[in-house]
C-alpha cells in the first residue's frame, strides 16, 4: 500500500449576493440655522423612503458624521457631511439607486459587492475533489495500482473583494420632483461576478 498526492487548483465565477452602497449626504450654509438638524431630517426621510421599497432600517448604517461651523464676516457658516452605508440585495439595488437619484446633495462614493464566500466554496471544492479523484484513478491505473481511499485532504480558497470606487467622479444626484422615483434602469442587470479560487490537496491510498 502507498500514497498518491494529488493537488488541484480550481477557479469558478461567483455572482454577488448583495451590495453595500456607500453614500454621503452633504450640505453647507452661510446662515447658521440648524443645518445639521435639517440634514438629519433628510436622512430620516430617506430611511423611510427606502423602507417603503423593502430595505429595512437595520440595513442602513451611519458610518460617520462631520459638522464644521465657522464665521464668514458677520454671518455664521455650517457644513454637514453624513456618511451612510445601505445594504441592498441585487433585486433591491435598482430601487435603492432610484430613491437616491431624487435626493439633492446625495453622493454615491462607492459600490461594494458582497459575496457568500463560504457557501460558494462548497460546490467549488466538491468539483475540485471530483477532478482530483479522476486524476488519481488515471495515475494509479498507469502505475498498475488502484485507489482504495483517502488518507488525508485539505483545502483553501481565496477571493478578491471588488469595490467600485468613483473617486473624483462620484455619482452626484441633483434635485428633482418629489414624486416617487422609478428604479434606475441601465438596460442590464445590476450585479457583478468575481473569481473564487480553490486549492485542494488530497493523499489517496493505493493498493496493487
């Protein structure tokens, strides 16, 4: 009896299960008059709008708040920058972007795709095992031997984390009518894929 070690590198494409939309709500005023409160009210209104489109409140995170005040001649000035992240499924994404498109002062900084890495690795690793077994059978037969079992096996996987950053050309939405905005229609599905790479090493038992 002996051992035959087979290694397989297998790559599959995986579709994103959801997305994290990184947005900012900005505003500035040269007359100090509760601008921060007004922007907070706009955020609450946005949350309510998204809830009506199926996005629950716990899918929206406030990741940062920046408020700067100062004097401009005889007037007070205030600038407000509120950073949020909206988690949306692929089906919800057109509605979410449609809702954002009707909001003045809203900027989309980044679209972060989310993948179910562990779940995707299960069928990919099973495919790699089938490939390893086919190779082991062929190599063993060429040597006049037979595969009788598996002594040891280990696997690992890796996946990049695609993020669409808009840099200086962020998606800036202008003011529009307050009627409910339709879903953003680009003429194709709003989704993305990436590669999941699996590395599998198997020690097969051999007998004559």
